[in-house]
């Protein structure tokens, strides 16, 4: 499976290989494949396990071949959406908005209950003397991905509310690329502080993966909407009438209380179930992103 790439050459190569694969499977008579994707916000092994389970579930519920297409970056998944390389994607608040702007008619359809009031945490070494946001000016700091809602957009928003402009007030500003990389860089002493997804942080703490003598949370943000599933328009035409509803229902029927595979999938998403959502719920995220210059197109 080839990852989504921002490189035009990479995309062209992927499409060429996909065409050859289609021809090998019978050309025009071959059944279409639904490709799903997710922002690379955690370690690769975690994402591979999560989306493999989800793909198998959606395939069983819809009767079509479903494959997970890994992405090399947050922005690459938005590019893949624009190019129709992916038709069902797990986005953060910001990338979901970007995808829907890139492909009008795309719809946010499901989120976890935790995504209705998501939070970020700011972390630092307990020995750093950093105890509040006011202690951050003059320090080295890392966000996650530039396109991350919980690792960049909303932490910046709350820093601004505290009167702090990172590029002006921090000694240096970096981007780790993922939530796991953020706390690991602080733990290793590569940077003095950082901000990441609170769900990822809590999960790593519960699993005993964090050296709390070297990195600890000192601030949790107020809540905001975040992760959600987005479906591309035109799936009924490609896969058959009612396919979009069938796909959405496959997501909404998952419930950890059912045990078995349902629980395994929802545990991988750090939730009990998915609930319906809509594009309108993410208007505030779009407004904040435009205010911070992270969305500029009309």
C-alpha cells in the first residue's frame, strides 16, 4: 500500500499503479475499492492497527472492498481527498474543514462523544519551572503538525487569548509532526515545552509509556470540537444507491458495549462509539483558522 504524498510525481506513480492493479483484476469489470484514510497523528503502528480493523468492519457492512491508504502528513491527506485517492477519512477539525473546502459536497458525518468537547494539554519538564502559560515566553516550544487542530490550531488560539504570540515570544517554535513525537521530544529534553492531543496524552499515561519525572502536563485547554469522519460526494453513483447511508450506518452502529470486534475497534479510537455530526458543528474551527491565517481560500 502506497502512502498519500504531496509530490505530484508520487501521486502520478500511485495512480499509475492503481490503474495497472485494476487492469490485472479484470479491467472495466473489476469492482471499485473504497479507500479510507486518517491523519497521521500518532505512531504508525497504532494507526495501521486502528484503520485495518475499521476497514474490515466497513467492508463487512457494505459488501465492497475497503482498503486503508496511509498518509505521510496531514496536508497530504487533504490533497489525497482533493484528488479522490480517498473517499472516507478520519480528519481533525481543521483538516476536515480544509477537505470540505477542497471538495464541495463533502460531509462530516460522525464523531466520538469526546470530540464534542475535545481538549489539548501543554506539557513541560517538571524541573523547567514552567507551571502556567505565562511561564512560556523565552522557552523552546513544539507544536504537533501545522495542520493539527489539537496540536497547533487550538493551542495557538488559547495562547493568543493569554496574550502570547509564539513566533514573537518563544525562544524557538518547532513542529514535531505528531502528538506522540511532541511529548517524546519534551521528555528527551529536545524542547522545553509543547502542546498535544489530551486523549493521546491520557492514553500514554495509562499505559505507563511516559516518564513523568521528565515530562508532565501543566495546562489543559477549554473544550472545542475536533476529530470526525468525512465522506466524499458521489459515492452512491460509484458504489450503488444508498451506499453513503450504508457506510455512515456502519460507523454509527459500532458500540464498545457490544464487546468483540466492536469493542476492539472503538478501543483503537479511544472511545465507546461514534455519534452523528454535521459540517455546521465545525464553523467555529473554520473561523479560528481564518483568524490565525491557517485557512486563506474563500
